[in-house]
C-alpha cells in the first residue's frame, strides 16, 4: 500500500504491503497535506489514565513534524495508529526508564482512513495484513519529569478523575508531591459526587484540620475525615468497650518501655531500644498474626520471651500504642464490613 500525500492506493507485493513514508527528500510544507511518519521502531505505549498514548521521539523526523500544518499520523507497527496533535516533547518516566515522548491520540485503522479521506477500495488482503498486528500494550502509570509534562499530565489526570465512574470497592490511587493539589482534587470529587458519602483519611491531624476548614467554607457535607490512626482507635474502642477518655496511648521508646515492662526499666538503652524496634516491626507487618510464628520466622529457636510478653500485655490491654491498636484491629478483623453501606468513596 503506497501512501502518497493524503490518498492511499493499494499495492500488494508478495506477503507484505509497501508503505512509502515521508522523509527529508519528499517533505513539502503546505497546508493541504496530511503527513504519515514511520514510528514502527519507536517505544509506544497506551496509558490507562487518560486513555492516550506516548511515542518516544524519533530523531529522524522530529524537526519535520514541527513544520507540518495539517494532521500528523504515526504508523506504530501495531493495530492502532497515532494522531499527533501536540508536537511538544515531554520528559517522562515509564516502567522505570526516562524517555522523551510525544503525547498522541489513539486511532483505530478505520478511523485513520476516514481522517485521511481514503477514496479507494481496501482489499481483503490488506485488511488481513493489518489484522495480524497486535494491540498497543497498556501501561498503568507514567510520571512527569519536567515542568511541561507535570502540567500536561496534571490536567489529564484531573479530567480523568472527574469523569471516572467509581465501581464498588474500586481503588484509585493518587500519588503526587506535597502541594500538588491532592486535597483540591478530593474537594472537586466531593462536589461532583454530592450524593455519595466519602471517607477521607490523612496521615496527621494538621491535614485533617486543613480539609475540615475547606469543607466548611465550600459547604461540602458529604465528606467524613479523620486520620488513619484515629479511625483504628475508633474501631478499637467500639469493639472492646474501653472508655476512650481514660485510654492513654504511649509512644513505645527506650524512655517509656520501663513503665510497660518494669524488668527493662534499668537495662541499657540499647536493650530497651531493641525491644521497641522489634515490637513495632511485628505490629506493622501483616504476614503474621501469631507472635510465636513471627518469632520463629525471625529468630529460629530463640524464645524471645520479652517480645512475646509485650504483645500479650498489648492483647490484654495493659498498654496501648498506635501500632498495637492497628495490629489488634487487623488480627481480630474488626474493620471487616465496618464501612459497608456507610461510605461509597
């Protein structure tokens, strides 16, 4: 199939199609011609968030592309073709590698033919040939690594979230640096989904105070917010019946562990710190619910009676740390079904 300016004429030679692409010798800068460039050897991926594609910049024709006045199409050696509307180049990170790419719209081959106003007959042989190609592979996420790419993808991601229809139990993660607009995005989602109840979890009380203030001023009433630790504490109190007002949560460290386990009170700082670290490690992991199995995994035949006693004290509610509360909620499955019917996002 020879591609000459904006029209396609069929030419089937052997078991392949002959495609003539633009190059420096054939390039004509006018406002009447759609141009098609060969990107079959370039890195190409579809991006799930935003439903667009990226194509690694091809040095052989990147200067020509900037001069084109009409449509620019890229042949990808996949079933789909790419329409390049924005000729800007973006520095990104994808699949652990840095690349300079164009951002493109994905076209089915039939849509590509319509756009170039194909006026000929497309043979079955040619159709079969294009059907042998595979679909462009999908990548879940890409990261902007320059200011233009960050601004561009920020807009794409915001539009995607605003239009997204959340399925039951679906998880949508937003990862971004501080001050990039994660809280603003939440507020926008809350305004869009006014009839849905939303649970907002943050890492510290300062963030909770900030979001509550913004919710108040925007008169948003469908968002409940608290810290993750606060949520675990709330569940723990409801399940155990402990009086929250009299519940003292300590930060287990060498200076305080003696009040929990008196035998350690006068021991060296290094010994006390050792047990603080391993107690926190046990509480923060999710592979083991049993302290005995955890000790067996990490210490073999060593008994580690003090570590075991510390956990038993926590289970008997002789002392509380945020780590122990979270671990008990996980071990006892107290959070299971907690949010059914209460929150939708």
